[in-house]
C-alpha cells in the first residue's frame, strides 16, 4: 500500500481505521494490526515531520563526510556479493523491497562504504515506486546512512557480513566469506564494517549505544586494522572497476 499512500491515492487514516475494524471483526490478529498501525500512524508521520521540520537543509546533511561515488552495481545488480545482487535484482524487477533489505543490505553497504548521501538518496528515489522525496530522504539520509548525525536514529545501523549470514541464506551461495575480514575471500561487508568503526572511533566515542562495538574494534591490533584497511582499498578498487 505504500505507493498508493505516498501518491495520495489512499487516505492513511482511512486505511488505519479499516485495519482496526478488521481486528474487531476477527479478520486480523492483534500483533499484525498493531505493527501495521504503528508504521503508518507512527513512523510514517514521524518521517514526514522530520522532512518538513528541517526542509531543504536536511537533504544536504553529511555528518560522516561520506564522499564515495555510488557503485554502478546499484543500478545493474551486477556484483558477486550475493545479498546485494539478489536485493537489487528484486528492486529492478518490482521497484520495491521490504524495509529490512533496504536498510540492512543496500543501505548498510552504502553506510560502510561511505557513499555520498545525496547520490544514495537519488538512487533510492529513482528505483522505488514509493520513494517520494519527503519519505525517502529521512529514511535514506537519516536512518540508513546516519548522515543527519542522529536526528532520526540515535546510532548508525552498523553490522558485518556475519549479521547478514545470521538473518538470511545469501551467504551460503556467495563467493565471499562473512567470517573473514582480510584476504581475497573476505566479505566486503565484514572488512568495511571494522574499517568503518576504526575510522569513526572519535565520532562515536560519546555515544553509549556504540560502546560495545567500539570496544570490539579496540581489541584488534594495529596490524589487524592495517590489514583490514588494505582489504578495504582492494574492495574499493574492485567496486570502481566493476569487478566486486
């Protein structure tokens, strides 16, 4: 329904009231109704409020100073990273994806890789049928990329390839190993994850929600972090040449 709602073909209040009535008529369980209403009445209106409160200045936010160009595979899906290939392929076919792949696969890679927020947001608006600027910008610039410095979320949604492996079956058919951060078979998500935390230690040092992740990166030796940084440079070179 998101496309019809954002195109103003459906009234959000009418949709919420009908879903509520479905619960009272025993046509929908409480947990499903609660989750749906919370997303439409809560999150959707919050995102709309953020966009209009900060206006055009919000679109230009880039608190992490991310400047990398959007890799071509975001348009084509042509990458050996199985999770990104599958998720982008779904978007290309349906102009839609569930919010978890948007945030924790496609958005996550953008965050860790350091893709320019404006390029990422423009891609999101171009690819998704429900991505109007007011709804796309807070979700992509804020929630996915943390480019707003914490307006939408109190911490960046960072994770390594191990998270994707736990939450999906992509990794079992991928040439990259989510458990490895260095070497040719290392999962780019895992290498980029540790490098991201290392590069932004000072930025996140005052955020208590990042303490656990920062403590883990501090346990790594200088040699380990240098090897990870070297692998990240390889990942960037592969992405830029279309061979990742």
